[in-house]
C-alpha cells in the first residue's frame, strides 16, 4: 500500500503561513495600540478615541519592517514627539529634515497689509 502524502497537514502549514502574513499586514499600529496604554512615551500625554490618530507607533530601531509580535520594537509617541525623534535620528545620520517647509508655504501674512493701509477711504 502506497502512503499518500499528508496534504491536509501541508495545507494547514500553508494556511498558517498565509494567516501570519495577513496578521503582519493587519497593521502594527493596531497591535501596538492593543498592547500598550495610550500614552505618549515622551511627553506622557494621554490619548482617547477622540484624538487617537495623533498617537503614532514609533519603531525603536527605525526599521518599519521589523515588527516582532511581542511589540519590543514599538513605542507609542504623539505626532510631535515622533517628529522630534525622527529629526534627531536624521541629525545623527546627516540626513536632511525640513521643519520650516510648512511655514514658508503659508506665505507672508502681511503681504496684503500695505494695500490695506494705503487704501484711501
Ligand atoms: Zn508626545
Ligand atoms: Zn518612528
């Protein structure tokens, strides 16, 4: 009698692998939010569902593809502290950070002031 290969077992292994990949893609943010209290790790600001989108997941080793399921590479930071964290990191590596771009883009708030002042009644 010829023993058939255990396809059921194989199928299960494939299914497991697929499910693991799906869970990885499900989003480390959700996992991190389940795992940690909703508090910024730097400024200790507390978050609720209302402002939760301002709480972000920082990767301690700055590698977004490194997401161990125990959460050891994740740290919850508010957007401001997260920004700081990354500009510090960029400073270390000599990369460019442009914190003033937004300010420049808003233009000159006094651009129209001269016109307003010289306008005669
Ligand atoms: Zn913060
Ligand atoms: Zn980060």
